[in-house]
C-alpha cells in the first residue's frame, strides 16, 4: 500500500473528540491507512504505566489490546464502547490498521510532539468551541496545534446548541 498514511486522531472521550473520530473515519481514512488514537493524560495522573513511559509515551497498542478493560485501567483511560465500535468498524470495512498511544503532559505540546514522533501525515482534533473569553483564559488546544504542528491538522467542531 504505497499511499497508506499515518493519521493521528486526538481522543479525550469528549463528545467533540468522538465527533472528530467519526468524521475522520467517514471522510479521511482509506484502505491501508494507520489510525493512531492519541490520548494525553494530565501530568499529575498516577497510573501504573506512567512511570515506565512518561518520557516517551506508551508503546503503540493494537486495537485488540485497546478493547480490553485492563488496558484502560493501566493507563487511567475511559473504556468507551462507542469509540471501540467506531474503530472496529473502520478496521473491518476499510481495512485500516488501528493502534493507540498514550502521552502524559500538556495536550498542546504532546499532540505536537506526537506529530513528529509518529511521523503523522495528518492529525484530526475536536474543538470544544470555547468562546473568545474562555479561549483567552484557558487557551485553545486546537488553535495551538494548528499553529505549531508540522503536518496538516483538521479541526472538527461540535454542533452549537440552537438559541431560543
């Protein structure tokens, strides 16, 4: 598969990150592509694997292991059947390979590090849709990544609630 790509998808299990995952699987992923689910844990999290892999991030974990509840517990992640179903479906229907990687630290920096570490051809990230004031106070992960990542970044926005 000479045109196979490494596509990263940032996952924090929020509704917008799941929307980004769905968007990527429906619109971006082709046969033979490698999907890398990138999960960033807070630097103060305390899980069994953090001590081993904090500096480099976890090893690439195949979809088969990602399905196991023990995996989620070891890394302090959410075991989310909806995410696993999406990944199973794209693996089965499009022939994409799926792996996951966990990092610890600031999501902005770690997502940009992941682009280079994993030699990503593209990164897909969800946007929480912060308003201008919250964006200034909290900073926007997606804005930072778009500006600093060394590969194309697609930001998938969540639906805005309709106003009365």
